[in-house]
C-alpha cells in the first residue's frame, strides 16, 4: 500500500512525521505495508516554486490512490501574493473529494460527553463562488449564488448513512461509545430556503430511506436550533449531515466542544480516495518548538484507514489515543501537560 504525505507548512512539518510513525508502528498482523512518498504543497512550496499545488503532486495522488495525509498550509491573510490560493481547496476540487468528515469525541468519563461526526458536503452551496456586484435600486449590491443539486445531496446523505452503519459495526464489536442506536440528523433551513435547502432535505430523506439504511434513526434539525442543541446536549448527536456552509460552521463549533484544535481530525473523501487532515492550521505561534499536539493527525491517520477499508487498524489507533488521553500523564501543553510531540507519539505507539 502506498500512502502519500503532504506536510505543508508550519506544524504540518512536525505532525505529519508523527502520523507516519504511527502507520509504521501498526502491528504486522494488520498486514499493512505502507510505502511513503512526501509530496510538496503549501505556501512554502509557492514561495519556492511559484505554485502552491504542483501538478506532480496531483498526478501522483491520482495515479497511486490508496490514501494520503495532509498536514497544514499557512494561509496568509494580509498581502496575499498574486497567484496564491489554498492547495487543499484545489485538491478537493481536482480529486472530487465531495465530503468533509469530522469526528469529534471526548474521552470516557468526560463531564459533558460528545461522540459525533459532522459530514459536510464539500463541492457546492455558496462555495460555488459565483458572486457579482452591481448597482441595484438601493445602490451598490452584491449577490452570491447558492447551488444545491439532488446528485450531491443524495451522495452526501449516503455517505452519512454509511458512516452511521460503520460506527454501529464498531460499537457492535465492543468499541466504546455513548450511543446505542445509529442516528443521522439532517440539518438545513428549508423553512426559509424552501427550494435549495428544501432539495437538500428531500434528497437526504430519500437517500436515507433506502433499504440499506433501515436500521438508522433519521431526524431533521433546522440549523439555528441545531447549534443551540449542539451546545445544550451534544451527547444526543451521532452523525450530522449538512450542506457545505452549515457544515463548515458546525464543524468548527463542534470542535470547540472538546477543548483543543490539536485533538480534532478530519478527512476529505471522494469515491475511492480519502485524504486525512488534522483540522488545525499551521499554528505559527508554536512552530519549531516540538510541542504541537500530534493527536489530530494520528486520528486523521485512523480516518484515512477507515475509508481505505481498514476498520480494525483504525480502531486500534483510536483506542491507543483514547488510552493516552484517559491516563493523562503524557499530554501536550494545549491540554495542560508538558509533554513534547515525540513523547506523546511514543506513548501512543507503546499502546499499539
Ligand atoms: P493558519 O493560518 O495556518 O490556520 P492559525 O494562526 O490560524 O494558522 P491554527 O493552526 O488555526 O493557527 O491554530 C489556532 C490556535 O490553536 C493556535 O494558538 C495554535 O497554537 C493552536 N493549535 C492548533 N493546532 C494545535 C496543535 N496541534 N497543538 C497545539 N496547539 C495547536
Ligand atoms: Mg486557523
């Protein structure tokens, strides 16, 4: 098997090697023989070569597509040089990674337990970026198009259904969880946007009523009250499926429930390819200090493996991470500890 590593910028260059060490340390009984190739992308790459996402990186990913791990890219907010745009956004487009999947989970015994996954549509909605500015009756006016297709909505809802079933399989095999039954929550605002969000809602309902998903409880939640309830009673939610914009907001809001960005993984998923990506950025404030929390990346390795069909290896990684957090002896500074990145990695490897 081949895994592609794209460290990117900042602490991406510190946490991706940690992810690699975890893959290399997986017991041989899983029969996963990974070969690794580092690929270039990011702002550093742009400064060196003039392109943020070299064609060679995309070609290599397309040709040898088992899975990949993406670190972080720094996104300059001021003085953005001409020609620079985020390579991960471009990668999602060029590889048609139509879903962004973000699990958020607290450790066992947490005061307010959370164990949910946000499944965000990743290609359309307001992110089709068709905007215009013109002079209207009230003067200067800007307008954006929100585009929802039945096709993408069906696909994302099926992905949510498949994830709910997979989580149930893990529970049935003895995995620890606060849930007993699979639940998919469809979130939208079709009371106001009856056509666009209405189509999303209807398509998601249709997809989840398919035979395969009969064992899943399906509910709906208008997005504003979704945020409200997410904060009041996060333990209610199992899998939440949302169109692009609401999913973006919900993903960050849900990540805040567990205390550190350094814990939260994500995956960009297409038909037959997944890129694991910690949900934090390049964290320039701690770069080079060797204290970045590697857990978001290590959990992203687990996610990548899940989407490659290696559920058992993924479960092994998750439980090693949980054991490290539950014991709480070797924690990085963002979690109140004083362990270095390498010490956390070694502790987790010991538990594999
Ligand atoms: P970028 O522009 O690349 O997103 P940023 O300045 O927004 O960079 P983030 O990476 O988004 O920084 O991080 C936000 C805050 O969370 C920073 O203070 C950072 O140090 C902290 N943080 C993020 N990831 C980690 C991690 N893995 N371990 C410890 N702290 C982290
Ligand atoms: Mg950031």
